[in-house]
C-alpha cells in the first residue's frame, strides 16, 4: 500500500494509524510492514502530539481492536514509527520533547480508562529498550541523554496516574530506560503505595535493576 501523509489533516493521519481492518487470522503480518509511506516527520509528529493530548476521540472513532493495532504500528519500528520520529534530528528537539510529554496525556486520558490488550503495557518497551540492550549510551552521547531525561520525566508522571495498569506500564518502561534516578523514583513510589500486592511490589523492585523481560 502507498500512503502520502504530507499535508494531510489530523483526521486523515488518525485514519492512517487506526482506520485499518483488523486481521482475523492469528499471526497475520500487520498492514504497515507492506506499506510505503511518504511523510514529513515534523508534521507527522505534530499530529501525533494532537492525537495523544486529546485521545478521547479515538474511542468514538475506532474499535478497541483497531486502537490496539494502531498503537502496535506506532511502536513496532516500521516507518513512520514513534521511534523514527523521536530519533530523527531533522525534527526539532522542541517537537520531539513535546511528543514524549504528550504520552502522559495518552495514558491519563485513554489508557487509564481502557488499557486495551498489550500495546499500552509494551508501549515504552518499544521506545526505551535501546537503553538496556544497550544501543543507546546516555553516559557519552548528548542526544541519548536528553531523550532519556525526557522519557524519564514522562514515565515518572505516568507512574503517578491512579491506574494500576498505567503504573505497571510505567514501571516496565523505567526498567528498560536505565535512568540513574530509577531506583529513587521506584522506591518513592513503593513508599507512597504501601498497600500494593506482593507480585506488584516484586515487579517494581525488579524494574530497579532492569531484571525484567
């Protein structure tokens, strides 16, 4: 499939991401792997920011299955994925950091009410995994460092959302991000939430060291 997103309005971009039929055959390859997309990444990022900041419209426009599929497209690594937008230096840093911050709204205004299937939990796995492989080196690379800082800020805010599912997703992301203040953030979270179940607490502790899948 061929798509040209240049100059397209917000509704057209939403339909590109979420408006596709969901395969009925288990294991069928996602439509995006066989697509060729022309896109201005800065323009695309601006549309993603708008979608993430006001995600309630998605629930009325698409099925849960379409939302799940669309979010997997964004974190799968296929172009134009979130990862491509966040790491392309041609996109101004002010836009990229705004996009990272907008994920807080996405969790607070959508995933806190409907966590879908696996995409919301794996969302930060798709974005932060490079820090634990590692293919990102924030100790020596300025770009890697500032992206890590922006992600850490967003994840610690998501960790404060009154939704256990969102908190688990944030912990998962922190476990992969390997920010130097991860232990402090998660320890503070555990102190503030003394009634958490034992399995949840064990997972949170594992995320401090990154001992997670």
